[in-house]
């Protein structure tokens, strides 16, 4: 006999999370999330912790993709008012980027809102149920995913400062529909759920009924397979973490290539996957992971290899692997910004993403005029009075600045003389007329957390205006 859904069953699934400060219900206005919200409200006096009236809140995102979406949003507001639940509504106005899948855009935008709302230890509850889980497993299988993909959706996962929890994964769509009918719930069906042009809808409407006709328990058994894969994936992660500890590089967040390449290939894959996740990136599909494992170690020693996918690039420099957010296109070498310092603290805003240069200690003598340029790497610089003058390329090599970063460093000039490379080194120039020293810091650039050493303060000798 199939288990019915009750608020008590929901309470059992939420109990392991203890006294949660706030439950946010992701409320689309559809059947499943209407059931979730209604059942949670019935539990209000029984949830562990205080019974503060606003401990349960709903959140609805109006993606603006359907002509009726504003009406659905109003429906959600009316239902929440009837249940005395505060509703946070957001209407998305930024359209998807050209070529971006609408589903992926809507999903990313939705989760960005959820993430922003969660305070520490809050839960965001979504109404994914067992049929969704079975479909997710089949879709992963058809994409050729490995155990992590076949683990489908976990019951709980970190989300921002809190957690994403799916407490309905043990219940199928019919069971939730029975509850909705018994309680006389009012919900809205999104007509796009019927469009079989979308893979998930095709599975739901064409394939799953066939599977269930032959194997009546198909939904339950597929979801069980997902749980087995989740256990296997957990075990792989634990083993990978042990191996990861052995191949960490000297610089924080890097991997050392030689010990990595000595690991068996499946272990290597698992390690790189864990490392990417630890660095805050979604691991890519297998073919991309294969490219990371094959192309980066095999590239010529003097090459600057890079494997890149949306939001991440993996690079090699001096025997170490770096996983980084892609850098913007470097400013043109033609760009020349003028920075005038007049004896008081002074800040120069650089192009977007490049932060600012700050004169932390300015000489209060006469004014100073400098030019800031990028990518003019043909100049020379003597980094210490005891050293000969070297090409900028050699200076940057000595400082361990990877090739791909070099065109992104602000270079300080007076006329055609290089004074300093921001964050890296000041040049010791002889014969500077009316010299003065200023203390300079570069900060606020987008990749600052990856390269904290570029925030170092430099003492720069400059020519003051007579
Ligand atoms: N517009 C929305 N506003 C708030 N919550 C939503 C919205 N759309 C979906 N949700 C939440 O996400 C759950 C799953 O919805 P749906 O199956 O449509 O999304 P999905 O794209 O398949 O899943 P995922 O959200 O994991 O990408 C819903 O039950 C609901 O809890």
C-alpha cells in the first residue's frame, strides 16, 4: 500500500535539522509547493524551537516568462495571506544572456535570490518529490553522468549561509495530489510543464507512463538507485579528500601536478572534481574533466595552457594547477590614465573590475603626475639597487607572476620611464629630478582573493613637479 503524505511525515523529515531560525518555502504556486507550504503551516506549533509567527516564510520568483506569471504571483500572495505567511516576492527583470538556455537562466536567477535570503542556519525548502528525482536520474543517465550525477538531488545541500532541503523526496506526485484534494488546496498549473519539447516533460509524459505500465514501482526503484549512487558518491568524495591533501600546491588553492599525475586516473578525476568544488566551481561534465587531466600536463613547458568552461578556467604555471574565475579582457595597451596627486591622500579608479590605486602615504611636497598603462611589457625595471636592470618579463618571472596575469597589472609611468608594477615591485630609477617617495596600494580588483599578494604596499620613488 502506498504511504500517504501527512504533516507529521514532514515533521519527521525536518526533525534532523533541529531548531531552525527560519524556514523559507520556495513557493511556485504549483501543486507540490502548495502542499509543502500548507503542511508546514499545520506544523507551526510543533516545529523544534520558538513559535515566532514569522519563522515560516514563503518566497516566490516571478520570472516574467509567461503572460500569466503576474497572475500566478498574485495567486501566491492571496494564498499566503490566507495562511498568514509572510511572502517575499521578486520579479526578475534582467533577461537571459544571448544564447543562454531560458531554463538555466531562470534556475540560476531563482537560486541567487534564495541564496541571498538565507541567514545562517536557515533552511530553504523546495517541493521536489520522488517523480522529479526519478526524472533527474534518467536525465543524468541519458547525459552519460557518473555516480555524482546519478545521485540526482540530495535531501540536503549547503546553500549560501544556510541549507537547501528537499523534504518531499520520499513522496510521489499522486500522494501529494491526494493530500491537496483532501485539504481543498488551490494551486496553478504551469502550462509549460506540458510541453514535451523539454526533455524533462517528455520523460514525464511519454516515457514514465510506459515504464510504470511495465514496472509499477519504477519511480520508487529509480529513486532508490539514486540513493545508492549518492552513497557511493559520498564514499568517493571521502577517499578523494584524502588524496587531495597529498597533492596540494605551495600556493593556497593550487594542486601540484607531479604527484597528481602519479595517481590512478579515476582517483585523479575524483581529486580534481573535489578540488574544483572546494574552490567554489561547479565541476564540469566528464569530457571537460578529461581535457583538464590530459591537456594541462601534456602542454609544452613554455606554453600557457588553459581549459575553460562557463565561470571557470583551469591553468598551469610552474608545475601547479590553478582554478580561477575567468579574467576580463585586459585593458588596451593604448589606454593611458593620468593620475595627479596633490599632496593629500589620493585614489585613482581603474577600469571596471580593476579596482583602484591608492596613495596611502603621499609626499606633501609639490604635485605628482603619473600615467597608468597596461600590457606595455617591453620596458625594463631594476627591482633593487644591487641588481642589474632586467626586462619586465624577467622581473615578473622572478616575482612568480603567471603569464596570463601580466597584461592585467597596472604599470606606473612618468613620461616613458616605468616607476612600478602595482602589487609586484617598484623600480629603482637613478637620476629622478626632485624625487619624493610615495606609498602605493592596489586593491578592489575582481581577482583579489585569488592573488592576495598583489595587495602588497609598495614604496615608489617619483619625480615631483618643480
Ligand atoms: N518561481 C518559483 N518561485 C519559487 N519557488 C520555485 C519557483 N519555481 C520552482 N520553485 C521551487 O522549486 C521546486 C522545483 O520546481 P521545478 O520542478 O519547476 O524546478 P526544476 O527547475 O525542475 O528544479 P530546480 O529548482 O532544482 O532547478 C518547486 O517545487 C518549488 O519549491
